[in-house]
C-alpha cells in the first residue's frame, strides 16, 4: 500500500498484481505443457497429475491475488471513492467523509516467534473497510503514515 497522490486528493493504492501475474504465468506454462504432452502422445499418469495440479493452483492463486485497490479521498467534495479490481470482477463505491469514523492499523501476530503483520482499515458507519487485501509484514510505517494522513483529512473541513 502506498500514497501515490497527495494534493487536492489523497490517493492510496494497494496492489497484489505481481504475485497474481506470476501465478498466471505458471498456470499458462502448465497449460502449455499439458497441451504439448497431449499432442505428443505422452500419457504418463504422474506427469499429468503434476501439471494438472500446477495448472489448477496457478489459476486459483491468480484469481485470488490478482487484485488492485484504489482509494481516492476527494478533499473538496469530502468523499471517498474506492475501487477493488480482481482478475475477473470489480467492486467499488462512494462514501462521504462523515461516514468514516477512523483510520486504524490492524496488527496480527504471526505465531510464537513474535512476528507481526499489518494492514490499514477504515472504520465506517457500515463496518470496517480494509484498504489492503492482506496483512503484510514490513508495512507498519507506511500504514501508520497513511492512517495519520487520512485522520488529518477527515478532521480538517478545509483539508
């Protein structure tokens, strides 16, 4: 998640497209290998199972992880416009600043080793609205900076 614009509008973008793209390439490789083996008449059962699993997992991972979230805080209109694009679908909406009560950084513990993962979430009248798809490590500073900037915009009617 990163701030890509901060002038008359604050824009945050969170993208997992590189991971989804990598999974899609793996699925395409597996699909091509299946087609080649079929055309060449190579019908070893173990090969088909491995390539079939690689194809299925690659497609599933790319469907889940090929996403981009775009949050635009329009300071003049005092509204949030958000959009979430997946590989095959899209969702989004608009919300007045008055419906957003806070921007918080959620923390998850990663087991007994003391590791932590973070994500930015907007608290709204309709319930939580995650800015990031997943909890990730190493993003605490970026999440806290974005949360502080959002809170500043929400509190200042002239921001």
